[in-house]
């Protein structure tokens, strides 16, 4: 089995690590054996060809395993022999010896149950991971108070298609990390006594390119003071339903993090709906119920994840506070179907 591409990568690496497992293959063994059959040799041919054709590949990492039949010490030894056999076959195919690493796990890391023969067959394996280098570049910015413009200490998170990591700013709000060049990254900032914000950008190789494309890597956070409110900009619902759009589900942990970082805040979760035409002071009953239920989705999520009831309340406002009373596009309609956080007195 040959698995290629980022979707086949094994567990995510740190954003600050310039290597990651981009592809892998697995070869299988007979019970108690460390011999490579014809199919296994063909599989090693495929990973050798892949490795040789791409200069960004740096290493081949072999992890060897057994099923649980037999004594543990013998299985450790058997896994070591399997790793050695695979390593020798790769070197024979032209891979430099210093580019091949091995590790034996014996029976310690099964991928299937050992109670069936089919499961044991999957566990009698060696995995060969092709490790690719990623060009890295510096990425800098500052987290600021939106009101005063002064830098503030904050937690800054970075999320790409395949990786997630975070760092803390210094005392003046500055952050500096190394990220994969040309990747698309979502940057999120949270800080005590502030609402959270985020932006998405491409990682360029030089500061001049950020200036050229007018990309600001600073984030201004609005203070979370009593009476203030913030729209959860990336939290959208299905039309006429209290069901989050799939793309919005990843926003929920951010709201939870906000509540955890600000343990003294009491907030209202405010729900709103989209209805074309002029806002009315008294929405119809079904419209009010929908806005209440949308707010309750967030309220229930926070309760389920440990936020105390005395810190929360939820309320529906119907269509009485639409941002776009005469919505002319799906985007404007989505923004009317919104939820807000309001800090209570």
C-alpha cells in the first residue's frame, strides 16, 4: 500500500519543525519471519522511486512491529530483524545508508486487534515513512489593544491544512515564529480581558511582499469590558434552522478558550436571524424562537465543556438588530444569522 500526499501524513508535527512525514508504505511478514516477499519488494521499489525523484525528501524512517504471539523479548528481537531487512533492501536499491533510520517496537504498537488472524497479519508489519523538508521563513507581528494601540501579551495560534501550534507574545505583544513558506495559515490571538480575533494569509518569504500585497500581520483585540459585545464572525447557521454550518464547528473551541482565559467574565450569548425587510421591534414568535435556539447552541456547548451556569445566559433578538435589513447577498444574509458575545455588568 502506497500512501502519498499530506492527507496520508502520520501524526502532525510542530509548525516549528522543518521536517514532516509526507508519505509512507507498509510491508507485511509471515508469522515469526523477517523475509520480504515479492509484493513487499515491489512496495519498497515504489517508495525508493518516490524518494529518489523528489529532492525535498530527506530521510526514510522504518518502524518495525510484530503481533502478540510469542514472548515479548523474542518479538522485540524479531521486529529488529524486520527493520534491518527492510533497511538493507532500501540501501540495495540505492538509498544512502545515512538516509535510512530504524526503530523496532515489537508488539507494543498494534494497529489492529491481535485476537484475529486478519488483525495479527496487519500487525506483522514494517512502515517506511518518507520524511520531507519544508522551506521555512520568519513570520512576525504584534498583538495590540484596539482602543489604545499598545501591545499586549497574548496567546497566538497558527493553523495550516496539516498542522496546528501556538506561541506566546513577549511583554510588548510581539510574536515571531518560523512557518512553512508559501503555506496558507490562519492566525488567531486570545488574551485575558479581550475578545479574540483572527486572520488568514499566505506565508511569504520576505517582509517586502507583505507590504506589496498590503497584508498586516498585526492583530488588534477589542477590550472585553462590561457592556461591550463582539460578533462571532465565523459562526454561521443553516437558513431557518438552529444548525451550525459545518465550516463553523471549528469556531466553538475558540469561544470556550475565551471563557477559560477570562474566568471572571459573565456573558450573554445573543442570537439573531435574517429576515428581509425593515427590522421590527416585536419579531413573530417562530422568529424569536429561532434566534433563541441559535444562541442556545453556543450556550449548551459551553455548559457541556465546563463553563458554569452562573457565568452564562442566552437570549434571542429575532430580526430586531439585523446588520443588513435589506440583505442583497448570501454573505449579508449569513451575517444577519449571527451570534454575539455580550459582556454583562
